[in-house]
């Protein structure tokens, strides 16, 4: 999605009503952020919007990128926000062999998740949402849902995008694309200056 260098664009301040709507949308999409929302979006904070190519908008608070939106789709957190609050977002884990492909902007394919180093959700249900002791997300994730991609042996997330296939279907098929057009470490959005 953001493979190329992005031009810096002017920022515009958002009205408080727009900020409230974004805050509510963020909590609806990512309920685990409830404990951190005042730190992420302080009530007196001045949230700014930055227009990007391909009808995307980046939301910035005090020069720190928080989340972005393409068209009017779901808000996706910037990886810098994911690194600050990793427990607030559903995640999957890729094996070591898939890391270089994801970090070059390739489509994430199912074999990188179904191999021994990969981790898909356990789908047991009945547990609180979050990572379990086996480093698996506690519920199955649906097609179109935003998900953070972590890498085997690494502590920080390496990408985030929307699932093009639900995790239950990925386990059953074991092949095909899982996430397309992800925001990943080192892409144009990651390198964009927001000061």
C-alpha cells in the first residue's frame, strides 16, 4: 500500500466533534484499547489529519502518527502505536521464513502462518480476548478484520493489514493469501516525517 516514499503534506486540525467520533470508532474497532484511550487520544489533545496519496488520511497527535484510514474504511493503527500498546490489537505470528517477504511488501500467504513457527488464533473461546500462553490470539478472526502481524523470535510487530480470509478458513485450506496491502516496517508510511 505504501511501498513508495510518501510526500509530506500539510496537517489540518480536526474539530472536537470529529475527534470524538474517531475516538468512538477506535474503541468500537479495538475494544482492548479502552484502558489506554486517554493516553492515546487525550481529551484536550489536538489531533491533526494529514492527507496522503490514494485517498488515505493519517491522524497525528503532537507529531506522533497514531492511525490511518484509506477511503472511509476502518481505522488502522500506525505501527508506532502498535509498538506502544501491543496488547490492544488482535495479532497473528509469521514464521522466520516469511519475515523478509512481509518486510518487502509482499502479500502474506498462509504457509507463513500454518508452519511450525507461525501462530494462528486458538479459537477455543470462553477466554478473555488476548494472547494465550502459547502466543496465540484467543478467538478466531474474521475476513476483513484488521490484524497485527508479529514475527517469530521478534518482540515488535512488523506489519498490519486487513484479513482477506478468516483465520479458521486459513487453517482449513493452508494456502492462499491472508493479508494484502499491509503497512509494514520501513514502508513509505513508516518513514514519513510528521513533524
